[in-house]
């Protein structure tokens, strides 16, 4: 594979390892744990892996154990996130440090490779080319949901064939939920296979006290912020467009919020706030129009609006419609199968009732269709396919014309639309993500060596120097609660949405009015891999604020 000049130099970057992982490690066990909610239900479903203690690693100055060789398998699951290749390198290096005879196998194209026995051995020579690069192309990823005992049994066959002692699942909240279910299943049948999870997702919604951030969030937000900054420069130069920019992130608005802190746009919508204030689509449109009209009074007919991709699901009336649609799409799947667009809309409409039926009918056809697309394998609406940015700008244009007639607006309005998601998911990881992922992987190898199962690799204290990061494992069941999925109550890892009492949101909210009625854009520029630490190693503003630090 021919590498770019940057990749060639970047390949030599040696991720910094926390000092607790630098030599031999020993395990410190904490108190037994509980799930975040629905303790009784979760406990019943996970009799073997519920209540396990949190573990922390520390340096073992007098190691006595001779480590027996063992084999490990890995799966990359779900959407790509920068740093995945360094998780693999970290696991590999951790395993080799324990015993040179240890082997690492990668299952190809996500969980389906595990079920269908598609794999490859990951050797030093093969991994070398992927160190510090973005993407998941080292073994590929996929969204097959690992949920049925038949899949677990099929997978177990290949694990036994390859003499694999532990499986590492690198994924988001849903994939890690599956990791917990698999760990419990293997423990229950005495399969003698450990399962460890690694917190991945650009969305930033897999976090809690022990998982301070999921990997990839930092890099993806920096890529989006660079491009938003570039658009803002263009916007402030031509002074003729409103840019409606939708940002990936699925349900949570963490990405939009982080990018707003980085780039200071005129408007950033926060889905969680919209839900809390029970705002309607009209309320949102009116707010955008208010800002546009106020700016027009100052002669500014330009601006930027950041929109989290999951927004639509948080508008209470839409949320209720989507919940109803989720049931209709499952209950009437065979009736809908193979129907043309118009017919499909009619059938769905006929099964909706009351306000939901009215709202469905009132939506532009392309939006109604996008809302009615198949759910992903975890039962989620595929929000990345819903063009909220054009829905909002169309409604804003209409409302501005009404305001013009009412004498409340006399500006010019022209919109540009953007959607940033895939652009950031495979970027070369920032130093932060390169170090964090390498540590997560290395740490996962240590969890395996400690005989643990049903744990997520946890590296904390992330705004301190890498040296001082705290490493260990958190029982996955601890992060779980019961939620309705595909019409059934299921144990799942609780998603972390934007906390409206948290410092990142409060910081943004305190600046919001000023940003709307002025032009205070920031242009963060591209990710820097070489240079002073304050530029190259700075974690996300979200993380800094959450850790009580200040941002400019
Ligand atoms: P994960 O939750 O698997 O990490 O994926 C995140 C994400 O990038 C979301 O932000 C986005 O909605 C979704 O993936 C898009 O999925 P796909 O890659 O299947 O189009």
C-alpha cells in the first residue's frame, strides 16, 4: 500500500502509554457494582456477570507470574471511528508483551465474520501499516447484531478451532450491550471464553463516570470543526448565505455541541434542550427566523446553523410519531413489503392514529419516506438519512416570507445545505485519540490476562498527562438499564445524552445570544500532528469542561 508523506512520518508516532501499563501490571479489585437502573431485572438477566467489581491496574514491581500463551479474537463493530487501528495495535502489543507466543485473530467485516468464520491472523508485519491511521479497513466492520444463541454457538465453534481464550468487541453502546450478553452466555454454558468491550463511537454517547469519552469523538469533532470554520470564513467573506449544517451523532447532540464550542456559529440546536423545553417544529423555526431577522436589521444576511442529526427524534410530536412508526413498521412488515413509495405512505398512514397520523400527512413526502425507512439492526431510526437541514431551511424560508408580509423582516435569505458525518469517521486519529485507543487496546489485553469477562476497557483521568491516565475495567452490566427496543423491553447500556446541567452545555448557552447577534466565528484549522502540545494534544472542549477545566 503506497502511503502519503504524512502517513509515512506519522507511522513512526509512538503512542504514549499510561505509566500503570508500562511494566507488569497487577489488579486492584473495588467494591461490587450495581446497574444504573432496573437493578432487579438486569441482575436476573445476567446472573453470572452482574455485580462484579470495578478493577484498576497498577504497576507490579515484583512480578512473579510466568504468563502462559493464549489467543485472542477481535471484532470491529458498527460505524467507523478514528483510532480503531490503534486499539488493534494496542491489543497486539499488550499480548506480545505478556508472551511472544500469544496470537491475535481479526474477524472480518464485523460480527458477521465471527458468525460465518471469516477471519485472519493479525501479524506484526500486517499491523505495521495501519498504526496511527484512521479507518477500520484493517479487518473491516459491520452492523450485524449479535443477539441469538445460535449465533453465539456458531461463533464459539471458530473460537474453539482457533483456541481463542477471549473475544474483544470494539463497538458503541449497542455492540457493547451485545458483548455483555455474549459474556453472560459463554459463562453460563461454561464455554471458557472471556468477552471484553472497548468503547467506540464518534457520537460521544457511550460515556459515564468511568468511560470518560468514547474513542473517535475527539478526531471527528476536530475534522468537522475545521470544515465548519472554513465554511464560516466563506460565509463571512461572501455574506450572502445561511449555511444549514447537519452533524452526525445519532440521538445525542454531543458532536454539534462540541463543534459549537470550537467554532462559535450563530445558531446550534441542541436536541436534548428541545425535548426538555417541549419545543415544536414551529418553535424551532421561529427561533431561527428571529435570529435571521435580527441579523438582517444589522445588514447581515448570512450565518451558520448547526443541527444535530438526531434532532427530529427529540421534537416531542415527532418523537411520538417515530415511536408509533417503529411499531407499525414491525407489525405490518409483510403488508409493506415490496410496496411502491406512494402506496407505502398510504398503508403506514392508515395504521397511524390521531395527531401522529395528521403530522405524518403534513410532512414533505421525502421526509415522511425517510422516516419510514427500515430501522438499523438495533431498531434505531437511521437519522443520518433524514434531511433535517433541508426540512428546516424550507420551513424557515416559508416563515420568513410570512414575516416579510407582516412587515417583520426585510432581508434576503439564501440557504446552503451540508451534512458532515462520513468525512470525519475515518480521519487519522488526533494524538489524543491515537494515545487513548492504544491505551484502551493494551489495557484490554491486561483485562484478558487477568481472567475477566463482561468488562469494558476503561482509561480515565483523560485531561491529565497520558502518563497519569488511570487504567482498568468496568463491568458492562453496571452501565445497563431496561429500554423498549423493537417493541420489547431489553437490557441495554444507557445512552449518555447531553446533560443540560453540565458545563459544556451551560458554557454554550451562556454565549448563545451573543453568538447569534454578532459574528464571532472561530476557525480552528486542521488537526495538527506535529508541534507544541497545547495544539497537538488538546482534548475536546467537552472533556476539558466536564473535568472542570476552562476553555477560552
Ligand atoms: P456507531 O454508533 O456504530 O459508532 O455509528 C455512529 C454513526 O456514525 C452515527 O453517527 C450515524 O448516525 C451512523 O453511524 C451512520 O450509520 P452508517 O454508517 O450505517 O451509515
